[in-house]
């Protein structure tokens, strides 16, 4: 196992990142091209994409962007860690990197939103361990009987 190196996303990382997304099953990995295109082409200069590399292989990804019509509020839209690297501090290191980067940019608040379904309890527990506090719950936001939880 190599030391984890966190760096900004480049187009060269996409194929490796798609395997991370496929591994965790958050969404179809073919969506990644469209999701990252504004960042990679410079049309979304404020968005941030980071990749955690284990040697030459991506093992985690994070994406955050400023919230519209706010002063210093950001949303962590995506954080995913390859299953065989979960529980080893990779996600925590990546989250702390995002937080430090945002602090340097003058950010005040970092929001994390997730599902309230029981299947997402592990993710909510990770956010709590990282010091995030549940601020809101919007009932049946994603679907009937699926709340949105905002940390």
C-alpha cells in the first residue's frame, strides 16, 4: 500500500475514478464525464474536485462547490472511497483537505447532504465522527419515505 496523495482532479484520473464510483455504486460512473467537464474545461472555476491517489490508482474522490446566493457557504456534493480503502482514514484525510482548502478561500460553512434511509447510516456516522452536526432533515425529499439529512 502506498502513501495517499491528494491532488486536484485531471482528465487523466477519470478512468480510475470511474472504477471508484462503480465500486461504491453511488451512481452510474458514465455520468462522471459530464459532472467533471465544467471543472476540467475551466467553465466552473469555483468548483473543486480532488482525488486521493494510492500510487497511480485513484482510491477516493471529493467534489464541492459554492452554494449560489450565499456568502462563503459550500456544499460537499460527492465523497466516495473505494471499498477496500474504507475505514482506513482516506475519507477523513480527503474531507480535511477539502476543509483546509475552503478555509484558505474564506469559506464559512460546509454542508453535507445525504439520505435518511437506514442504508446510509454508516455515511451519517462518518460525518458525525468528522465533527459534522445534523442541522436539518427534510421529510420525504428524495422520495416517499426518504428524507434528506443536512449536516
